[in-house]
C-alpha cells in the first residue's frame, strides 16, 4: 500500500513519501506527504470520485512552489486504500477519515496553518466535517464540489432506483454509465487539456485493478442522501471555517448551478467561477488553471500573511 504508481509521464515529486494509516474502523488508507523547502503552511488535497494520489502530483508541486507542504490520501475504495465495508453512511465515514488524516499523519509531519482543497466528490465530506463545527482548517477551497448529482426530477428517479437496488441486495453493484470520460479525450466533459487527460489514462492503464469505472447503487443512494442533508435547516449553523466554492462555468458532471444555492446557506461560504473551464479545473489548460490558482491565492492570503 505504501508505494507510488510510477509512469515516465508523471514523475514522483522530489522528497515525496507514501505512507499508510488506520481509520477509526481499522481500514488501512494510503496517503502521500510532500514537504516544502520553506513552508508557510500545509494544504491537504482531496480528490473526486475514482481519482487517486498520483493524478495530483502536479498539484502538489504547484502548492510547494507556493511555499506549502502538501498532503493527500486516497479515499477508501479508491487508489490503494481499503474498500469500504458498507456504503451506508459512506460520506460520514469519509469525513471522519479526513479528520483522522489531518490530526494524525499530517499534524505529525507538518506544521500549520492548515488549509483544505478538494475536488468534486471530495467536497461533500469536507462540507460535512466543517459543518460539524470542526476547526482543524483555516480555510477550505472546494473545486467543482459535488453538492448535487442530479437536478430536477432526475434526482428523485435516481434516488428511487438506487434505494430499490440496495433493498434488493445490489448496493455493491455498479450503475450503468454511458461512457468513461477519463479513457478517451474526444468528447470528454472533464478537461480540455489533452496532455493532462492522457496522463491520467496512462496511470489507470499502469494499474487497471485500481481503476473505478462506475459508482455503485449504494454510493449513489448515500450521495443523494448527503446532498439532501446539507440542505436541511440549520445544517451549517456550526460552520466556523471560511469556504470558497470554485465552480467551472462549463460544468457537465455535477450540478454547477447548485453551488450558488449552497453558498447562500451560510455567511461563511462564498462562490466564484472559472469562465470556460470544464469540471476538472485543476486538470484544465493553463489559462483556466491560472484563474483557479488566483482564486486560491487570494483566499489563503489573509491567513498566510500572518505567518512569520
């Protein structure tokens, strides 16, 4: 488990180390630590569905160039981390895994201030953890967070289908997908950058056993349930940490229009948008990434300015 997947097109960042740690239920989770030369803080990066550590090597280097230690773990069921024992309460378990990672391996290796950055699915456990009143992060930047999977009537239909499938014992069965956008560049709805798209395809080809092609019915049921829960009355009343949602204007994977609605639920949440970007903003062309990093820099700056 404590190793990296290596391909020539995606070299391991200098000084990076792969480690494993134990979650509250005994699950073994893989993580990576990337020390900066003269750190002024630490950023935990957490990915979206079906992603894993190696896809974010470039992001880790970008953060280190900005003077931040970087750290990342594979969500359970992804990369080289253990699979979940159940899909019921999955996003609550991910939130707890994130807390343990921050307070355990990350705190043991790196000093604060601590920041959080997530992509897509990773935004849901981040919001759940922070809404509990957890104050282990100074600020959280959420790239294209999965706050809502489906819009309108489709949400009710998929919830019924997934719930019924789970009742029939099919919670571990993968749902149908029309295509896998990470396998072919033409027509994909993830990124307009062919080099970064190809890099992830090669990583998955190197170790096909860890590639995930479709979410399970249990995952869909819990994702829809979590999306409903974050809208419940008073859910964000205990939120202390400033959150910035960074949306992709050309979003086609999650319901991007929902981000403004979530931001309206708390004075601690704000929302901005990267014009022209598809869903995977951190894997987009440089022009879109530059806009993304400007939003991150501006958001983290008030905290970093106080670091001596």
